[in-house]
C-alpha cells in the first residue's frame, strides 16, 4: 500500500465479482474513479482497491483511514435495479452479517464490520454505497440499469471525497435511499 500523501488517508474499496454480472458493480465503480484520478478530477492520494470482501483484507485496507468508502452490489426488499443506496453511521451497523445464498462471495462486508468492531479496527469514518443488482448470474457484463448506476455512484463518491477533504460537508441522503442487503 502506498504511503499517504496527506495527513489523512482516503480509501475506496469496490467489493464484488466481475464474472457474476451486476455483482461486479463495486469494482466497476472503482474503475470509474481510477479514470477520474487519471483525468485529474480526483486526488491521486486516494487509495483505490477491489476485492471479494474477505474480512481480513478489508480491515487491512481501511485500517488508519480517515475516510473509507465501500461499494458493493445490493438487494433491497423493493426491487429497483440500478438504485444507488448510501449508508453511514448507525445505518452501517444494520448491514447484514451474512448475505446468504444470494451473494457470490461467501464472507463479506457484514462479517468484516463485525470483526472490525470487536478488534476496534473501523476507519474513522465509513460510508457504504450499494448498487441495487438485477442479475448476479454468470457473465461479465453489467445490466443496463447497473451500468448507468455505476457512473452515478462514482460521481457521488468523487463529490463525497472532495467535500470530505475540503469543507467537511457530507452529502445529503438521496430520495429513496433505504436499507439493503449487500451481496
């Protein structure tokens, strides 16, 4: 991991499996953010990572971070493919510790959060973005709704990072944000 270039560290972690269609939303968002770094629209000091949600790896990636943003595919009680959800603070505590058979990665964010709480290894500020998945079957292409949501989520995260670094403001919850089970 590269050393931070500033007094605080920001990390964005995309969780998912690019070969399970919409479950690849997290890594796709990180790819969009990497493009924004290349274009100078996001500081190069932002650490970008992708993985399968393995808890120990997540803890090591966000350890010591001032801001950690985690992006994953999600399922909500109300099907709305492509909806972008944002969770922070107490809402993050409600993330399911196990995604059950719907997810394509066994252990994941829920387990990592539980472990991080026990070990006191949570980042100073943790924000979770979920993108409502439509199809998590085998395949490498995102569905149309998810592909559009990836770009929207990347821009929301970029703005959140800039706000955090600058004025310390936090984005207002978007209409329709709700609880989700992250895949």
